[in-house]
C-alpha cells in the first residue's frame, strides 16, 4: 500500500465461502482492519484465524442520526490515513448502500488521501435469489434510514436496505403505509446467500414486530398487481388518460380539443368553489380530481399533437415557484406578506421582459379570458399600485351612487337606448367591484354566493308548492315572496 491511502474492501453478502480469494488473502495477511460493524459472519470466521478488526459499532451509540455516525467514521478513517495506509472493510460491496464510502470518495482527494476500492459481492444477487425475483422487471434499491413516500414506485420490486433495527423498521413501515394497505405482504430477508439466510413473510403492520436486530437485514416489497391500489399513483392516472385518448379509447375523449374543453374547466372550478364554501372535504376530493382531469386532458392533447407534455407543465410550474420564492429557495430576506407580493410582481415583470423603457400598459398583464368581474378587479388593483385609486371606501361608494343615478336617467328616457343602458349598467358593476375590493372581497365570489343563496331559497319555494300539490300559476307574487321570506328566516 501507499502512504496516505485508504483501501476499501467488501466482505460480501454471505459467509467465508463466498469471499473472493483476493479479499481473503488481504484480510488474513493484514495486521489490523477497520470495519464499519462487527455484525457480519465473515468477521467471526476471520477473527478465529487471527485477523484483528477495529470496529465502529460504538459510534452508533453516540449519535441519534445516521448522518452523524457516517461523518465520524469517515473523519476517523481520514485521520488514520495521515499516519499510514488504512484497510477498511464494509458489508457487501463498497459501492452498494455504503454512505461512509461515498463520504470518503468525496473528501479523500481534498485531504490528499487516495481512496482505492477492491470488490466484494453485494447483497443484491443473493437477495434476488432468496426472494426469487428477476430485476429486469424493474426494481428500486432504497435506503431505509432516509425513506420518503415520494421515493416509492409501488409497481416495481422494492428492496429497502439499511434496516438495522426495530426503530428503522418502524419508520420504513409507516412510510410504506402511506401508499400500501396495512396488511400488504412484505418480506424480511436476513443474511441472504449465507448459511444463516432467513426469509420471513409478514403483513406490513407487523414489520417492526418481526424485525431481528441485524446489519444484514433488508426488506423486500413485491410490486402491486391489484389495479385499484395503483389508482393513487400519478403514473397510473397518466396511463389512464393516454388510454382514453388512444386508438381504442373513448369516442368523446378522443374528439376533445383545447377549445372544446374550456367550458368544462370553468364549470369544474366553480363546482370546487361550491365544495369549499360548503366545507365538504369529500366533495373537495372529487372536485379537485375533476379539475386535475381537465389539466391531464389538456396535457394529453398537447402530447398527442407533439406540442408539450405533462412533464413540461410540471417542470414549468416547479421552476416558476422556485424562481418566484427567493425568500424560501434563495437568500432573499422578507419582513412580511407585502414584501413577498412586491418581489413576486417584480420577478414576474422581469420574466415577461417588462421595464420602464418599453411601451407596455400596466393593464396588459391581466388575462383577457378571465371572468369580467375578476378582470375588473385586477385592472383596479394594478391602477391602485400607481396611486390611481380612491383614498376612502366612502369615495368609491359615492361613485356607485353616481352610476346608479346615471342608470336611472337612462331608464327614465321615454325612448330608452339599449346600448346606453348596457354601458351605464356596466359602469355600475365596475364601480361595485371597486367597493368590494376595499373589503378584500372578490366580486365574482360574492355573486357566486348570491347565486347559491338564490338557488336554495327558490328550491325551498318549489318544495312548498310541491307539498301543497299546486303550480306556480296558483300563487300571487306576494304569496311566493312569503315563502322566500320563510326560507330567509331559516337561514337559507
């Protein structure tokens, strides 16, 4: 060996019979060897042959987080290498599920320490054999100490390593339960490929109860075959939409265009608002799904036409959110919500190439396809930013009264002009939007609530008439209005 050098060898996945001869020679001829853990069948056999092993097992007891354990191990080895060559042995193969090796490869060159890797059989081959799977079908190798639901692809074989004990097994169990049923069948594989190999089948909820304390333990999760369980996966939704639009898909879905779908997107958005107003969580799930369906259909049409895909949509919005939140994803500091909104608008203008030298109106950024009450509100907000706004809500209300008077004047004309009436009515609506804006109320939402109120009270009138087995024509307006007042008194 050279000075200032760490040689890393793998102890394989099983017992001494599976150890490569070159690794065996190196271990039997060395005076001492550092090992991440003594929990390996090869170490027991080699200790009996006289090899001295220096273990880092005690470091695991010092720290609550595995990251700190790996950091201390790597730093200790680098420090030892400054005094001479170091031999370091890890379970399996050095390049498979070994964080300490990755840290040494990263830090070594900067410290003037050469890092050499010398084989060893990984635990994967014997594990594939133990659970009888072919990895060509697709598999994931995941770290049990750092597992997230976002990592899980339930339609593939999943192998979760670094499941050292009941605590890590509990974390793995809880993470898997976010995507799989509590009674889903999983397998605990210990010492795969050795004479001590053990494969235990259990329900997911029993995972941490069945766990044996072993450095050679992995969890195998078979792929989900049941289609209903796959419905929670975004990839499955994408597949369903593609099939609906495919050659053998649905005639209605296949004929849709961006233009034909516009009305459905608006309808679904308002149905979602209804569920929000009613505080109906189950309804919100369904309506949000319907809104997402519209997004997916537009994305699939874009993909069918070769213009864009859902990946482009997700990539675009992800990049925009990071770009427009430098106070979260960057080093910009803000003192409150107002700073956030100012930064957002400034970044948006920069993205659109807007600056003081360009002949661009402040109002040009408002989408022309917005419902007109929303559009009026956005126009007023933009004008207010440069001081074109009433100072008090009472001034805005005076404008409403002025518009009402002008509208009344048009109504009193013995020869009313429809275009002028329409114009004055539009001015009145616009003035009312200004008043609602002062109270931070969206005029569109206020009208939406009024529509709901009208619906509830009118259907109450219908129910009353139906109970009396009569028709609307049997009632005077005053009688119908009394039912309306009843509905109002009932809080409808």
